[in-house]
C-alpha cells in the first residue's frame, strides 16, 4: 500500500513525506517506476529519451538537481524533480545506476 502511494505521489509530482534519517529499503525502486513512461521500464528507451539504467550515480544526482534548480532545461523533469527530497534523489539515482543497461 505504501509503495502504491509513493508511486502515485511521484507521478503526480507531489512532494513525498520522508524521514530525514532513513528511507525504506525499496524507495529507489518505487520512485523509479514513475520514470518508466519516458525512460522505459528497464531504464532504456528507444524513443529518443535518455537512458538512465547503468548511468553513474553522481551524474544522475547532478542531473536531477540541475532540473530541480532550473539549471537544465526540461519539459517535465523540472516538475518531477521538485517533488523529490535529497534522500529520494540519492535513492532513485542509486537504483538506476545499479541497473544493467540493456
């Protein structure tokens, strides 16, 4: 149930309530589900969107922060990234960096 709520909130671009101490173990995976519509369910997309699977974590974190802070142009990513806490950015970037690019 909690995972469903997190994914629904992420898809809506809403800020998620998260503990500053620790996130639950599947936070990165659950947040990554909202990326599937553009970046593919496995993080690779043949439709022209950037692949996120297998990218270095620090690169993904930097891109998400740049979208959030308006330093990188986007159509949707600036809205999505504004709804993420720093911990959630780290978690979703860690999830995608650990995935094998297919």
